[in-house]
C-alpha cells in the first residue's frame, strides 16, 4: 500500500468505529422493543432478542387507551402544519423572487432579520396571543404559530431565483396567468425544494415538545412527544414498553424520508446546477 494512502485508511477506520459506537445505542433501543422485560433487565449488551415478541406493541396500543390518540393527534398536527407551510412558504418565496411590488426588498430584509431571532424568545408572546384568542388546549395553538417558516421562505426564494424564466414565459404565451403558471407549471417543477422543506417541517412538528407542553393541558390532546413523557412517568421501570413506544414515534419519520428521499437529495443541491 502506498504511504500516502495510510492517512485515509486510518481516517476511514476511525469514522467506521465512531459510526458503530453511535449506532449501537440506537439499534439496542429498537431491538429492545421486541424483547420481554425480563431479558432487558437481565443485563448484557446483546443486540438480538433471544425470544422476540410483539407483546410490547400490543400493550401500548390496547392497554393504554391514550397512546393511539396521541399518535393520531401528532399526525394531524404535523400533516396540517406541513401542508400549510409548504403552500405559504412556497408562495411567499415565489413572490419575493418573481413579483415586483412596493417594499419587496424591505420585506425580504425583515424576513432575514426574523430568521436571526431564536424561537425560544417567541414562546411567551405566542402563548399570550393564543390565550387572548381562546385557542389554548387546541390543535390550532400548535399549528397556527408555525404555519409559516421564514427560513424556508428564504430557501424557496433562492430556488425560484434560479428557476428558468423561459418556462414561465412559455406558459404565459400559452395563455396562463400568473396564478395558473405557478400552480400548474412552477410548483410541480419545484418538487425537490418542496420535498426538502416538507421533510424538515414534518420532522419539526412531529418532534416538537416545548409548544405542546405550554399550550396543551388535556391528556387526550397530547402530542406524541408530550404523551411519551407521561407514558414514561407511568411506566418508569417498564423499559420494554417505553422502547416500543419510542420505536413507534420514529416510524413515520423513516417512512416519510424513504418516500421523499430522491427529492430530498436533489433539494440539497438547490442553486448548484439549475
């Protein structure tokens, strides 16, 4: 082996070892969901369950009446929030990139300024607004404050700046107005960028913990993250049930990524070769 290749081989070995170290706890947690309680507490670091079982999943869906409700609540909030964000962020980004209107540059600078504000600062103002509107302890309190995202407005603007104008001009020649051009031509061709923001937005809603903790008080309206905390407090030592509930919480994210993976990888190259 050439001397110059030794540093690269050593680097790969270190990265592989680091990857295994970080991946092992995740694999253990996933496979522990299929182990009986006695096998988990017996000690040892074995990954594969000796007696695989689905009883843990049956328990959380049949014995705990609120867990399926928490999953459905989270799905409703995450799906609705993602749809609203995709529509509003994409339309706003297109407007800033293509339309000419008074104050366009000032609106863009305002968006850049708001992007620099930490989200934690807005929690209390949002809480007071939701309280004054009578929306506390409802899905609206979780969806409306996050119905738009300035970071993804900026991302969509950058995408549409590089979008070929010739396509829009050809659509206008064919008799389409601006609104029709956007929905029939531009939006479908922006699938990589739309899918990229959809994945991250859905992930943000699905994993949100602080907002449900502030806004939601009824246990039957908990989202999955808040419900998992309650579930863990009720089953403090039942690690088999806790691991099964944790696995259920990550399945939708994995499915979404698999479905939109090809668009996601294209979206990461926004602005590169367009």
